[in-house]
RNA sequence: GCCGACGUGGUGGAAUUGGUAGACACAGUUGAUUCAAAAUCAACCGCCUUCGGGUGUAUGGGUUCGAGUCCCAUCGUCGGUACCA
C-alpha cells in the first residue's frame, strides 16, 4: 500500500539519530553541559509493569501527553527530567516460572526489551540513560536500604515525625520495647492467605485476585507491617497543597477515613467465667466502645461486640455459651465478602451479659454480631437503634427497645437535630450535645475524645520468590530479629529452579537451605516485599540512577526538588493507582523527609489521571473479548506521528473514550497535507522537495493572524493539557497555509514556526520537513515561538443582532464601534424591523464587539 | 446504600467571565479528476418545515435581556466504596 507520506522512511531514521546523539539527555548538576540558570521541570509517567502481552494503545496515551509537555518545556527553556523505567517484580513472571520452569528474570528481561522497543518506536523523548528497573540488583539494594531506614525508625509522637530508633536505645529501652515501635514491625493477626498463590495478600489486593479465580482465606500468621497509620493525619492534611484532581483527593481521604468522636466505657455487669450473670452483683469489668455520636448516648439500648472480641468468652453466661460458640464458628468460615453480602439480614446472639449505660445508668444487653468488626475502633459499639440504620435493623429483628433521643419525623433518623430524652443534653443541637457529652465523659472519667482512622497498617510481606527479600535476620537462640549489615546489600534471592508454593507460610525461599542459613547465629527472613516497594521511590532514583554511594545524591535531590514542596512537577497515570500506589509513595516520601534525607514533604505536585481507552466496541480492552489494539499495527499502517496525534486528538486526556482506528485517518490526512506543502510526488511516485519557496517574511495579514492565533492557542492548550483543541487549531491554521501556498508559494519563515508548534506532537515529520526546507538546526533545540498580539488584532468584528435573545442578523463593523452606533445600526436592519414592527422596543443591550440584543413585546 | 464524576448530531468531541450551539475530525451524500479504482480536491451534512421560519445541549421547573454553561428537582451512565459505629 502506498503511504500518504513516507513516514516509514524517516521515522526510524530520526529515532536512531536522537538515540545516537543523545538529543534528549538530561544533565544533572556536575554533568557536562549542565546549565544552572535553567529552571528544572520534572515530568513523570507511571512506569509500566512489562507484561508478556506488550503495549496496548492505552499505554501511549499518558506517555504521549507527558512527551508533548516535556518537549514543550524544553523549548520554553527548562531543564526537563523525563524518564522511563520498569516496575518489573510481580506475580505473572513468577507464575509463568511455576508453569514453565523459566526463571522470572529471563521472562522479565524479554518483556522489558519488548516494551522498550515498542516505546522507542513511538518516538518518546525519554532520557534512556536514566532507565531504571526495580529488579536490578543495584536498584534492589536501595529499596532494601530504604526499608532498613523504616525498620530503624520509630514515630515520635511529640515531634510528629519519624526518628531513628537509636534515640530510644540511648534512652535505655530494651530491644523488645523498641521492636514494638519500629515503623517496620512484625504482627501476628488474621491475614488474607491464598493457598493456591501460596502468599498473603493486602486487604486491598484481595478482590483483585479473587476476581482472577484464586481462593483467599483468613488465617492468623506473623507478618511484617509498615506503620502507615502514624501518618494518617499528615497524609490527609498535606493533600491540601497538592494540585491533584479533587476527586482523587477525596478518594484518598475516604480511604484514610478519619472519624471524630469519643470512646465510652461501659461497665459490664454479671459474672466472669462460670456463674450466670443474674447471680452476680456490681461491676466485673468494662468494655470500651468508639462512637462518632456521643450525643446519642442516652439512646444506647444495647451493646454489640465483634465475635472475635477477646472478652466474648469471659462475659458469656453458661446459658448462652453454646449458641455464642456456634455463632463464632460460623463467622470464621464466612469470608469477608460473604460477611459483606449478608448485610441485608442481620444476625447475632445475646451473650447473656449486661452493661450499664453510663449516661442514664440503665442496664442494657450485650450481643455479639458480625456487623461489628474487630479491626475498627475497639471492636465494640454502643447501639443506638433510633439513630443508626444498622442498629435499627438489628433492634427490629431481635425486638430490642428503641429509644429516640433526637427530635425526628421518623426512625431511624441519622441526621442532626435537637436532642430530647437525654437529661442534661435536652434542647441542645447535635454539635453542642457532642461537645457537652465529651466534656462530661472526660470529667467523670467514663470516656474521652477520640479520633479514629479506617486506614490500617500496611501488610508488607509476601511469600513469593520474585520480589525483594527482607534484609533481615533471626537470631536462632533468642528468636529476635535484626538487620543485615549495610555492606550485605543487596540481598538477592538465591538461584532456584522450583518456584512452586510449598504451602509453608514462610514462602518458597524456605527451600533454599544454604541461603537461609546466614551464620551459626542467624537465619534469614524468607519473606519478600510486595510489588509496591519498588514503585514507592522510583521517581527519586531517576534523579541519580547510577549512584552507587547513595539512593540519590544530596546535590541531585536538592536540584530536582527545586523550591517547591513537592518534587515531581507533573505526574500522569491511571486512576487505578489513585489510592494505593499514590498513598504508599507519599508515606515513604514523608518518612525519608522526616529522616532528613529529602527536602520535600510530598512526592508529586500535580497529578493528572488519563482516562481509559476502550476498545472499538466500547468495552474495556481485553484479550478475551479480542478488542485489544496494538500500537505496533497502527505505527505500521499510519506511522508513529499519526498514532501520537490520534491519541491526543480523541478527546480530553482525562476522559474515558473508545478507540476508533478509522479516526486515525483524520490525523494522518492532516499530517499528509502538512507534508505536501513542502513536498510533491514525481511521475515515478518519488517524493521531491518543492521549489516554490518564499524566503522573505510574508506580510499577508490573514496568514499572520492565523499563525499568531495558533501560537497562542497551542501554547495555552499544552499548558492546560488540552491537546485535542491544540491539534484542531493547527488543522485550521494549516488551511490558511494551503490557500496561501497555492498563490504565493510556501512562506518558509512562517512555515518553520508552524513546524515548531507541531513538533512536540509529531516530532519525526516536523524534524524531517524542517531539514527538507533547508533549516539545519533541530526544532527540538529551538525556543518556543512567541506570539504577537498586534498581528492578531481583528480590524472587523461580526456583531450578533438578537431580538428577544434570538439571532436575527449579523453586522460586519469596524472593531471598537461605540454602543450608540451599534444600537443604531442594529435597529436599522431589515431583520430587526420585521421582527419588531408590531412590538414596542423595551430595552436594548449592547456588548461592544460582540452583540446587540433588542427586547421587544 | 453512601461518596464522586458526567449526560451536546449517526460517532469522537468544540464552545473564555452566562453572549452566533455543534469548531475540528470520523462516518455518510453529491460532484471534479481517472479507462477504472485508490488517493486527492470541492460542496453538503442536528431535527421539523408550507422554505417565512420553528425547534434543539438527558427530563421538568427556576434565575436572566440572554442559559449547554448558574440554581432546584427527577431520570440515566460511569467510577470509587461497602455494615468503619
């Protein structure tokens, strides 16, 4: 098939040229060619996991956007950091290894190479010298080094920041005490264990793997955790300064889930152990609950504790014991998902024990039910059925009294209101009553103000082969853990041939006996880190990727941080990372900031989420539906520039939109027209440079107006990431060039400017044309053109004439005509006369240079 | 359920602070060129119409000289979340 323009000849040529000449090399402070007077700009893509499937057309969407920004910012005089790398640890390579025996490193290398080749074929201006790969030993070394920073730090409550645990040693704390405070700590708790994956999963990952058909069950295991909860408040507060979509900020806030309220202590009445509750007198202990509605305490008519609550056995009376035990067992079998689905029908059992409502002294029953979770708050609640939907359902089902304490039209009523039936709170508003009740609780030592977060500590260990091993050791004698010396880093996985899960919750590394046995005294930790570890700090490594002494040099850190409170100026990627990756990376960044290793408190200043690209059928692209579009095919047929242009022309970057391959025809035609302005085919079908060039600057007002409007619009649109409208403006401008060229030949100076504007979008074609028309400097090394407002001034304006808001006529008038003249002219038109002659003119609104609206009736 | 985003031609989408709705494209129709086709070029292209105009941005109200844009209600689509007390 004949190409509309010979992209197949020049695209790979330019890619080779850029590569050989390191055209897009970014200089660090101290490097040759570093210019300290240039401001820095750091524009980052979310690096991909190099899967075996290769790229689909969704990948280049964000990448093209950032590439345009990077190229534009270079032209605007910035020293631009625009890197790419590979998030290459991950389960698919390991599972492939289990199936085929091929080492994950081999699979990963092949996939990475393929991804890189595909990306390079699109002509992105990455500085490939800065490429990082999370599986490289040099990279693993620093991931582990940062982990050790977490391990060797604790959260100082007074300073509200991380500090080295050495401070605690100096204070004389024992190692056991210190271990309880470390930011990386072990914890034995029910976790999500997947027998067929042979690993533990984070809560957030469970659904994803279940959807892929794997089983996940609850099982108590000792795991490594990271103390992200200490940062909950800062992770919320520091969102304020970030230039992120409000919806993403909200997503993170909801995930962290801050609730303000109070804890309340309820005295438990009855017996501990054997004797029935009715026999006992007085208090036998207390149960603490968390509530966001202390104002409704007078309405608490029963209590519920989670089935896993440690006090369940103690307080249950003999009469109820069998039923409670049976209920508890049922809960263990139910997965979280099933528990969630049951929420239409509440279940539970009375324990037979009673508690005393501290507000009114009433004796209320204590129930167990799985609608109360052990993992949140205290694992126990005061139930106020009148003002909580769940408590209401439960009380209805089990015929528990419902006491209304907020003036309400109907129950359950969960809104704010005026307090009733509540003793000293009566007549107060909800907010006032909350405050007064908390004061009362604190004075009478029956509770206190309390803030709770939904966020849990981060389950950080995995039982996998293909991940960073923890650089930790266990003392065979004492059973205590310690870290390997820094000189041991990186701690790499042992070479293994059998990757199958063993069923041993310590993971596949237990099979490498020599490796585990570190010394006579120590044995190695066999857990590995989750895939998030590498992606938590890769943006830091790009700043100084080959440093063997430090994870990032102070000088590079200082330079690429700039003067801002966040390091990366623009971060573009998919919404699927709105919560996890972005929260984890922020957490690590803050720890490193606290320890004085970074000068910014946040990693990503501006965040943009590109919208998903759907298949042509409007469904999400997937192999099973068979609607995946491969960019290689598009490049082959239309060229890389057309692919880039179409990716951006489809619509707003942040919007979800379907791919339409024949839409590529439109942008391809546009590029072909640009090409044919300077080039034509001879009899043999070969392309030849035209000869009708106009060397001197043109004075054609229409052409100059179109050009300068385009300079302005394209620049503004790139700044706003509105690439689709920038392209349409260039399409409009091209038409002016075409008309002018027919009459006068191609105006080289103005055409060069046009190529300059198009260059960030279509770098191959524009560089080739620039060379063809005789320019010998690269467009990519030129300054972004400036526009001249005076060239854009319109001498004539089209004035809209409306009668009662409806368009009736247009007037061509000189710009700047006075209101009075416009009104007079408008009233004089035949159209206005015919629509007003049977009416009275009430009012005339005149907006100079725009419109006249005549109000008549 | 709750939270959030969004509803504009056959399709993707344009439309500064409220001021010509449908830019720019795709698809379609007609014509030119061609032996023919592709490619290219030109014209048309929301709906209705008695060709004056009427109507139209999910639906129904409202504010305004004027609403796709602002306000209220309803419906729908998508995303997040799921007993978080």
